[in-house]
C-alpha cells in the first residue's frame, strides 16, 4: 500500500509513517513545520502547506497514494482561541484541500481528529462516539467540522473516509519543553529536578494513550477500509496527581508538585470508550501507562533524539 502522511514529520505523524514502513508499505510525507530528522532517511518529504490546495493536489497526483493519513493541523487550543480564523483555515480548509486532492485520484483519507477536545463538558465519561460533540474551543469545533466534511464526501461520492478521535497522545518525539504534552513536560522537569506545575487541584483526569498504539490504529483503519468515526484511547481515566506518581517512579524519586490556579475552560474529566474500535478495526491499546512513561523518560534522558 502506498501511503501519504500529511504532518508526517511531526510527533504522531512520524510514528504513523514508521508503522507503515514496518508493515511493508510505501510512505511519503508532506509537512510544513515538523522535523524531517524524525523520519527514516528513505522517506521522501515534500514541504507543502495543506492550505495551498494547488501545491497539495500536485504532490498527491504525483505520488498517487491509496491512503492519505491526514495529521497536519494547527494543534494549539490557545492559538485557536486567539486566532480562530487561522485555526479554521488550517484545520477546516486544509482538510477540504486534502479531501479534494484525494477525490481526484480515488484515495481514502484517514483523518486525525480529537477525542479530548470534541466532546466538551457535561457528557458521560468515558465518552462514546454516540455522545453529541460540544467543543468548548475553536480547535475542537474545527476538528468536528472537518469530520463533517469527511462524512459529506462519503455521502456525495461514495468514499470510505475515516476519522480517528484521539485521546491524549504521549510518547517519545513529543517536545518536552513545550506547553502541550504533559507527560513529556513532567518527565523533563523530573529529569532536571524541577517541580511539576499542577493547574487546579490535580484531580482532573485524562485518557493517556501511547503514540505507538495510535500509530497502529492508523494502520488498522487504513487496512480495514471502512468508513466511520472511532475513538482511539484506553478507556481509563488518570488524574494529574496519579500521573505525577507514575513519572516519579520512572525517575526514581518522589515529585513535589507546585500548584497554580486552574485554567479557565479546562474539562475536569476526559476518557474515551474504545469498544467500537476493538469491534470494527480489531484495535486496542496495549501499552501500560507506566511502561509508556518510562519510555518517554528514558528518551528525554538520552537527549531527546529525533530517532532512537
């Protein structure tokens, strides 16, 4: 199978690209902001912004992939609040450009949506795909809008595009000095003997899923060939305080967090049901949180190499 991965030089995208290569498939990457050093040197990389529909269409026509795994995105929730038009241009218009380029050659699209930002507050936890989305930021709204375009194309053109609603993805290659990716941030601070910062009382929960498992979900969705929307997570809630304990065990020391005021708009509980992905895709997450956190800690300890 020939696969094109948008955002393939990013944190998740590079692992997705690796998964296809390991499965014996061809992979080509389109990226406009990732680090090509994360990729196997054999992978062709085209520097293209997905908001440039003509340039993207030209690459897709040249490569003629059977599947496009679409991970290129504006991923910062705060940026989406400050600049919703910028967010929508990348996450909605960019996705439409991907769909149009795919339609021209008859390719399927497997889209990286969000499970953490799409359901919002006031839903059952863990949340199933049947819950009515109620995003509380432009980022989640744009991802939901992009999902609707996938569904529209499936109805209009008989395509079998798929959306994967990812929970909180963590793992090696995620920037440990950034503002997003709490596992990497906590591991980095633990390694530097710094106190982790907890916003609020630390009882808020998230569903942490290892990036290697997420990559396998993309591979499963591509191989299965079904249209639909699937949650990709573990189905388990982990509080920030419990996560700090797990990071402390990986670091071999007890961590003493410092507390800061809760951030406005933060969802207090989040986790995803995964029964549908198990039944339809034959996929389930298998990496234990302690093992995954240890892998992140050791990666940062090794100097955070692009590839390891």
